[in-house]
């Protein structure tokens, strides 16, 4: 996501705990850190929490991810959150799809508990392959709103029809900062 944002002229700070991932970044500031430990001491117009991190089944870790977002966004800024849309948890099946030259393979799919899905995803670009195993928890709109509220954030709008991208805004004492829906 970094390179398309840079190409559009946005200043970007890319955060990852993997030096290998950060080595691929061009045109942006990089910070090696675990997101939940991030303390940059500055705020941004927009903060992006991608890769479905909000769906982590560890509620304390989810709270920390969102709090870090809140700590780094300006009072009039946005936090953009990527989540697995709730229906995905029932619809997900093992298989393969290709998007923009990247082959995605979902395999080893399990449902270890209600609203929880575990799987391995394999990404392939040309002859390079990267594999990641994950466990993710379903968040419906009310659960997402509650998780955001714990971090003094509120849903501003759903940016995609399936609800996978959500724009949240900072709140003060539970109310959006005098904003009207956009």
C-alpha cells in the first residue's frame, strides 16, 4: 500500500517489525517497530490499520492497535481500518484467486470456534512465494463500533460496500468531534 500512496504524493511513514518488509519500501520514511508498541511522538492526518489486524482474536492486542492509531492521528484526522467483512467468515473457502498479478491461495482453513477462522494464505508473485498463517475473529458492525469506542474512535463511514474498509474519527467523551457523516 505504501508505494501507491507515495505515487499519489502522500507523505508516508511505513511501520513494520520486519526489516525484510521495510527493505522493499521506497520513497517513504520507514520505522521498524511492533505496531502495538509504536510511539512516534507525532500525529498524522490519516493513520492506516491494514492487514485485518483489527480482527485479531486477542482483545487486549486489538485495543492496543486501535489506541496506537488514536494516539497518532490529529483530532480532525481519520483512521482507516481494514477488516474482514462479517459475511466472509461464513463464506471463506480454500482456493486460489489472482489480483493485479498476485496469486492468493487460501489453504488449511479451520473454524476453531464461533466467529473464529484460522488458515494459511500463500502469496505468489512470479517465482516468489510468501506464506502466512493467521487466526482472525469476526467483528460485526456493533462489535467494531465498541472496539473503536474503547480507543476514543467512532465509525465515520464505511468506505466499501462490503464494509471491509472503515473510516473512523477521534471522539471526545464518546461523541464524534462535532462532525456530521461525510
